[in-house]
């Protein structure tokens, strides 16, 4: 192993939970390195009074009984400190978490220098799907023994640090000078670590220093009957199948029409551009938040000092010279810094020049399109000429994306990131958080009322915002958040809007104001103004009531014809336990109704599955979406991935990855959703007219998503008893029958599943 010649202490903790001073440390481990050689190794189990939560017992393999007879932390506090040499840099994977947990136990290391290996890895391994220690241990073949324990994590972290250092030694003179210039303004740990780099011996840029590509394409050749005619006098509804490749074929049809400028809007632009090869003649219109504002970037790089996250991000700006967020390996809290200090606004030149001399096809996302068609001052609005034809893919998501486009929104974490180093903004962020905390009381979700906005606190907030918005020196992104907050705080703006303060699971506060009826906005700004085609689920013309309000003229176009690569089955007697104990070969995605039910699966089955050599990936316990995706791709067969339908909708995978999709529960919206629960009140029969329709649309999207990365002949298993016991189950079965590869047969048949 190659390591810098400076003293380093690599440490890790295992804990009963994620909250310092609430949850407790149950294991500590460390390794001391001097001159690249291990000088000391230490590990200690620690007794705590309370029982270890079941999911933590499985994650760590530390049982409550294992702690009996072990010392309390106060009894080993001195020993732990002896193993953290005062002249050493503290090193760890997501190390600030461990340091916060140690501080909660009376071991305050906050004044000590430190570096985070996950952030270092994101600098020099841009090709990685994830920067979790588990994933990197797999792809780099790191020594992670003993598995699941603190010392195993320390061993893997030492080897990961060595791999990072080896890549840093490949840096040419120019890039090393950039790194050391940035890190001289960074916290001490990073300054000393990068300062230990020896003089470079090359001027050649290393081959690893570029972002990889991840494109997968659907089988467009199997799609038939695609025409794209500019409608007149009505909204065209083009029914799409639950098959891969539809969007790519629609784009090709649009490129072939040289007399029209097609504005093709998709739900998720990042996902679309990753998974498709775009035909020539298509221009991507990135939304402001995905674009780097060059002026802001230059100002950022020349800051006098950096936080740790700012330093690694500043270095990535220099090394990867990005124009968009996807051009650099953004990781962790760097995203908050990007949103707070670097992203474009609608007024940024880097954003507005995208609209100059448009080609025949422009690809953009729903929210961006919907925002500027309603804003005559927006550059994009002025680019919409009489040649324009608006085509909206995934139109069943329009209610959700239009809600985002037409809401006023102030996220406190982003405001705080923008406030870093700015006294005026820091004061405003503090006052905003204090007001929000007082107003919401102890409620995780608080709907604002007139009285909330007419009290002295709210009036004082408005006065402060009026003054701040006149300050041209504040960052443009911060001004945008503050202007939205100003609109939210005006009592007259409560009418016809859903206005609320939300405390998220992370502890972050977000303030929202969304339109109560989104169809009115779509009618006024889209359908009545521009020729529009909506790509919709089959048979949904009468169920898109929030998207197509009463009185909207529609014309159903000939449906797109395509082969469906999967078969839907309804095995009535297959249960969760059987699925897990007789795990099928291949890779299986299992959708569960809640994270709690997923936790139960992990607690009951993780250890047994590991012994059988079966990969188990569970939402909430195996990292975020990127980490789970990476682990699923890297996993050997058999593999099980448990997640919620809502998380699944945001996932993309390479083609031919999955063998089956299992739904144990129909994915209805949560009845207490902040916005949807209010909209449901408009219906005489909210369940049948609103909730059931949204369910059908979601089922279509799940099937269509699965079709993009399933193997030919894959299976979809629907196991919810309500399909057979509830009256509405017949409606759902009838709806799903059109997506069967054998659509002419009885949709309620109970298939014989032969894969176990």
C-alpha cells in the first residue's frame, strides 16, 4: 500500500442510531499509521443500558448480549483518546458523523484536523456509481474483514485511502498545483494531506480523470405506428405502451419534421439523458439548477477560505471543468453548496443562451417548460414561436411536476449553504428558521393560516425580506429563495394555494406554497396558447382530471404499438416468506408499501440470506438511491432489492438487468400527503375519482420503467389480495390486462409460477 508519510488515525464507530446525544456508541475501532506503516490497532465493544434496536443488531452483527460485561464508554474514554494521537489527521468514511457521535459521548474532536475518504474517493474515482464503503470494497476488492464491524470498516478505509493516494500520485504538475492552491484555503486536515504530495513527475493528464457515460437504449425497432402531427384546436393525446424505446422513436419522428420546432418535455431530464442516445438534431435545454453559472464559479474558486465540502467541490470545478452538474462527480453535501452558490438562475447568461437559434427538437424537463410558458419575461417564453409544438412525455406526472413548477419554495438547507460566509444572509436564515419553528409548533406538517401571516413575527419577516431583496450584492440563488419566501408570507397569497411548513425526516425545514388546482394553470398557460401533445397511459383520457380540467378539448391519436417484454402474473398463494426462503435465480426487484415493512424484511432475513450467498439490498438500510443502484448492478445472482414504488420511479438501470418485478401492495398515494390530501377534497368520491386514477397511472409508470431494464420474458408478479377481495380490484385487473403479453386472456387468472 502507498500512503502519505504523515501521521494518520483511521477510525470508525458502530452506534445504536444516527442521532448524537440520543443514540449511543457500541463499538469503536482505530488504526494509527505513521510513514505509511501501521503502528497501532485498537477495537472495543462498549456497554449501553438500552437494548440495541433489531435493525442495528443485523447491520452491525452486534447483539445486546454481546455487550454484557463490556466497559461503559466513560470507563474507556481515556483509552480511546490515547489511540487518537494528537499530531495525527483523523480519517474516516463520512467521518463527521463519527466525530459528532463521539462528541455526544464526551470525546470532542471538533478542533482536530480530519479528512473524509468518501469525498477523496469522489475526487479521484469519477467512474464509480457510489462512494459507499461497501460498494467501493466490492469494486476495488478491499479487505473489509471483519464484515459489518468497526474494525472491518477501518481496514477497508485504510485500503481505500491508499487507492486514493495512488491516483493522486498520478496527477500532473498543473492539477497538483491546483489541488494544493485550493487546499491551502481548506480546513487543516485537507491542507496537510494534499501538502504531503511529492513533486509530480509528469505533465500528462491521467486517463481516469473524466466522467464516464451510462447510456442504455430501448428496443425502438419493435415500436410501430409513431406519428407526430402538430394538433390544432385540441390537445392531442398519444397513448404509449409500457415498452422501452418510445421516447427515442418520438424524438426521431420529431427530428424528421423540419417544419416544426418540437419542444419535448420529460419528467426527469437527468435520467433521460443518461439512458438514451439522443438523435442528431436534438438540443438539451438544461434547467438552471443543473447548469454552472461561470461567473459564480469564478467567484467561488477565488474565495479566501473554504469549508471541507466547498474545497472538494472547488477542486472538481478545476479538474473536471463542468458546464452541467452531471459533468463532475458531485457527492454528499457538495450538492447543497452547488444549489446555494454555483447553479444558474433564469437570468444567467449560461442558461439563457441555450434558447438562441433553436434546432428542430429541444429536450427539456416538465418543470422548466411549465415555468417559462407562464412567464412572458423569460427568455424561453420568447423563443416559443408560431412553429412551436409542445410534446409532453409522461403526462400522467404533470400534476406533480406542475405543482413543483408553480410553487413558491424556500428550502432552509439551501439558504444556509448560500449564506456561508455572508453575514446578512446568515442572519436572514437564522430568523427564517426561528420563525418557522415558532409557527409550526411541534407539528411536522403545519398548514399556514391568515393568523400565522398577520402576527408581528410575520410582518417583521416581510420587512426584512423587502430590505434584503433590494441588496444587489446577495447571491442570485439566495435572492430567488428569499423572493419565494416573500410571496409565501403575504396573506393575500393564501387564496387558492396550499401553504405549509414541512419538517423532513432529516430535520431540515422546507416552506411551500402550491396551487390548489393545477389544471387551471395548465389550461391558461399551455393548452389555450400552444399546440400540445400529451403522451399518456393507455385508456387514461377520462382519468387525468387534474391535468385535463373540465372543458378541455382533446383528440386521441392512434396508439403507439410495441411488444411488451414482460408477462404479468397474479399468483394468489405466493407470500413474502416463500419469496425469500426459496429465492429465485436472477435479480428481483420487490416493491413494498412502506419503509417499515422493508425494515422488517431486513431484520428477519438479512443474516440468513447472507449465509446463503444471496444479496439483499433494502431501502433506508443500504444507503441512498445511487448506492442501492450501484450495489444491485454489481451484485451476483441471486439478488433481492426491496424498495418503495415511489423510490423505484426515480431509479434507472442498464438494459437487461432485472429478471422480475414483485409488487406486494398496490401503490396508492399516502392519504396524508400535504398537497394531494387537499386536492382530494374537491371530489365527491375522492377514492374512485382521484386516488384510483392516480394508482392506475403509477402502475403504468412502474411497468414502463421496468420494461426499460428488464430481460426479455421477465415477469411482473402482483400479490395484493385487494385485487381479488375488493370491488375496485376488478377495475385494476381490467386496466392491467392491456399490458399483458397475452392480453387476450382472462386478466384474473392465477398463474402457475415456475421460477422457484
